[in-house]
């Protein structure tokens, strides 16, 4: 199994591909109208979300072993409550 820091370049490459896809969709959307434009805007919103997630994953992977823990990446602060079905 690969270490997280070894996955960071793959996340960076994926982010580049997502950015290129977003730019292509933006260029394509300039000539669209109506429902096609609405669908294009939805694709762009999805691509932006995916790009943001990919950047976050890259940052986590790059610094997982070197950054101090602030509990943001762990579930240590979660309280587990047993489920009781009534």
C-alpha cells in the first residue's frame, strides 16, 4: 500500500485535469443558451466542487505525516452513542 504522501502527485495531476475540463466547459458555455446552458452550468459547478475536493485531498496527503494534528482530520473528538431501538 502506498503512503499518503506518495499519492499527492496523483491528486495534483487529477486537479490539473479537472481544471482543464472546467476551462473547456467554460469556453463551450459561451455559445450555449437555454437548457443547454443550464446543464453546462451544472457541470461547471460539479467540476468546481471536484476540483476543490481534489485540492483538499492533495493538501492532506502532502502534509499528513509532517503537519501537527489539530483534530480536524481525525474522529477523536466524536462521541459515539449506542443506538437504542425503542
